[in-house]
């Protein structure tokens, strides 16, 4: 990791390390999402003979009757999200930092008249 003049890691080095960690996480998530998509894309008739996990409340809630369409849609969106993240993280050059917003010379406020009434 490259170090700046003050002895701290440079911004570019931190960005590269975060990008590497992000790609590593995507590499770990891809097989899980792939298996989830494969299981959910099988027809209901073929999956009827398989034993569904209902031992834990999470599996019972997510894999309950009538929820396979929602899970298949979630798996499809997860696949797209992972692909988009991989493209964003695999960019050859880091994106230019966002420009600072313009600084206003004076503070803009809205004056609202307040009428106070006596309380009991």
C-alpha cells in the first residue's frame, strides 16, 4: 500500500484495497446466488419431491407455500445487482472525485412570522 507524505495510506491505495475487498465479496456471493437461482427456477413439479427446510423460522418464512415466485424474483434482482456491482468495481481507472458543490456567499433562509398566543 502506498503511503502519503504524512505517513498515512494514500487515497488511491485505500480505494484500490476497498475495490479488491468488494470484488472478493462478489466472488463469494456469486455461487450462492447462482444456486438460489437454479433451485428457484426448477419447476414446482420437479421440486415437489425434495424436502424443504422448515427447521428454522427463516426457511419456514421464506420457503413457505406461495413464496417461490417472490424468491425467484429476488434471486433475479440479486443476480443483476451483483453483475452491476462487478462492472462498477472492475473499472480500470477510478472515477473522478465528485466536484464540490458551489458555495453560496450568503445563507438562504425563509422568514416565517410566528404569532404566539397566551396559554392557560
